[in-house]
C-alpha cells in the first residue's frame, strides 16, 4: 500500500500538509507514538501517528522528525488536540527531512486510522495471493491454447500494475510489454551480480533456473520496482513466474523434437563423411533451402568443473548466439556444431557471432567459450565447412580471452596440414619436443611452456615477450636459454621455431 492511498480513504479525511513528491512510498505498518525519540521502536516503512505530547518547544520537532527519517518511516500523520493545529516548526522539519506529513481531523481517532490502514494492508496482501493462485489457473488454461509467455506477463501487468520482461543473457527480450527495457545493461547486471535477486535501474532481476543452469545459459526475469519493498505474496508470485518461464524455455528446446533429432543426425553424418546427397536430403527434411549458402560454426566450453558448460548449456548458448532464428545445432561429445543458412554470402557471420558472445564474457568468471567459423559454402561442401570450423575452434582454444571466435581466414595452412597427420605421429612429435619442458616446469615451477608460447607469439621479440610476461628481459633470456638446453634446439633458427610452434598447436 502506498501513501497516496491514504488520500483516497473518505472515512479518514486525511489532508496532505507537505511531501507531495514522496507519496509513492510504501506503508508496511502503522505505529502510534508520543515519544520524543521513538527510533528504537521503528523498523522502517511505517506510517507514524502522533498527538504531539512529546513537543515542549519548537526545537523538539527537529529531534522527533530526525529520528523518524533515520528509522526510514514512510510518513507522519499528526494533530495537536490541545492547540487545535499543527505547529509550523513540525511542518518545516518534515519538509527538511522529506517526511510526508498528513493532518488528521480532530474528530477522527488514531485508532480509526490504524484500523482502516491495517485493513487495507491485509486486503492488498490477500488480493496478491489470490492473484497468484488465479493467475496460475489461467496460465494452465492459456498454455493449452498456446498463449505463451506474452499472455502471462500481460496478466501480471494488467492485474498488479507490475511490468515484467523475460530476457536472455545476451540482452534479447523474449517476452514482455512495450517499450522493451535496456536489455544489454540488464543482461550485464544479471551476469555480474554477486547474488540474485538483484536491483538495477528501477527493476529487480530474478534468475529462472539458478540452481540448475549456468547464468550464461539461463533466462532471467526483470520486474519493475524494488523487491525489497514487496509483501511476501508478491515475492511468491515471482517464484511462480520464474517456474513458468523455465517450463516455457524447456518447451521451446527442440532437442527432443523431430527437427532437433534430424539436426543431430545431420551433424553426425557430416562429421562421419556421409555422401553429399544423403546430407542434402536431411537439409530438405529440416526445411532448409538446398540451393542457399551455409556457414558452419563449432563451439566448445573452456575450463573444468564449475567453470565448464554442460553439453545442453553449450548448445543453448550457441543457439542464442546464432544470427538467424532456428539454426541447425547438434552435439558431438563436448563440442556443439551449428549450420547457418544465409541469404547474403557477403555477410560477416563471424563478426555477428563475436559481438553477441562478447555480451556473455562477463558471465564467465571461470572457463569461457571457444568458437570457430567456416567460410561460406554450398550444401555439397558442408562436410569441409564443418571440419574447417572445428579446426578454427581448436585454434581459438590456444588463446586466452574468455570468449574467443576464430574465423576461417585466420586458419594457417599448418592447421590443415597437421589435421591430415596420423594421431600417433602427432602425439610422438609433441611428446619428444615438449615433454622435457613440461617435466622441468612440474619440478621447478619455471613456466617455460608459457614463456615459449609468448616468445613465439611475439615473433621472437625479447622486449615484447618480457612486457607480456611482466618480467625483466634478462629473465626471458635465461628461460629461453634453459629451453634450448633442455631440448637441444636453437630458437634463433627459423626451423626450430617452426617445430616448437607446430608442437604447441597440436591437439
């Protein structure tokens, strides 16, 4: 209940003396007091009633009102029956401390004010609870006719006057009234908030499935207002609403649908080298244009444990990042593969994906995401595009950014060449060249592998390598010398640098 509601109660006939700009404050309870300093008995958001027995002089008004302001009361209703007025010093003190002041008519008892306000408070809470139950009933009926989230949020806005939106972690608005909120800012607040619910820019942010889903793969609710001021029944409503959104998100997940199963089958056929006519037939079954151009995208989660995305979460994040609706997405163990049909071959899909995923970077406190994007190809060339995207994704895995997207034109020829070398040969080459360094690092914590990678990344520049590692140049020289001693190689020679470079990029 808000203060302005007091002016709409004809049985009380309260008059506003000062504080018209603060009438949206919420009343939690009613307290009557005649203490000069009642602060210890106040908990905040009360309507305080007083007969001014505490006032012996003008200075007392400042003491009394300052105590109310410090306690966080919502407003003050007063009348001095002995003097038949409200003193000017009390009005001035209330204006100074921004405490709304109401005049109580002399023929209205404080007990009447208390009774009426408490009755309205109880009625509002009961109405909210009834609304929750009724809304849940209408929701079940609504889903039977495909009403979806838009209808549910419309009910919340119409019945309770509380606008709510459902958004993704990239800031995309899934459902909600017009105009939409600043989705990017809300998404960043959702991803970085130390705990949820979280208040941001006049809204309160709630997770949809906090206990079961990583934030970067979850949806979230943004509701107008400060949830700290809501009664318990309204907080319960948001819990119900979050559960409803979770159900809707699960309903829209196509992994178990016929189309989702076809997408999974198509991705596996492409990876296993099925004939082009067989994969083209699957494209037609999914409903894609077999004369259009396509781009393949591969993604994998960085990190382990809590820092890594589960396969279903990885698939959800990649689907959200795609610049077209309903992309073909399948899973291969810990890797997700997407096929994107495009109408404009000149469209920079990698850049669009990168900008979308950059919005998720703040949500990766641990781990991250590596993504590879192929060149534009015809349907018959999709198998090669998938392999190209996977190679690019592996190259991205060697970089340190939380979210890293590597496009096809960043693929060096050595990546394609190494992919054709038998696994046992690649493994032996890598072991013989790098194992002495790994063993030395394990024993001495010398960081030789990282030093070698940084040295090669900076084309053998001692100064830039030292700056990157925050070391003195002499320390870098010492480490490089140790690397050469342990491996018998000379990093001033191009051939040896190439060998180290290849060994570091073998997977």
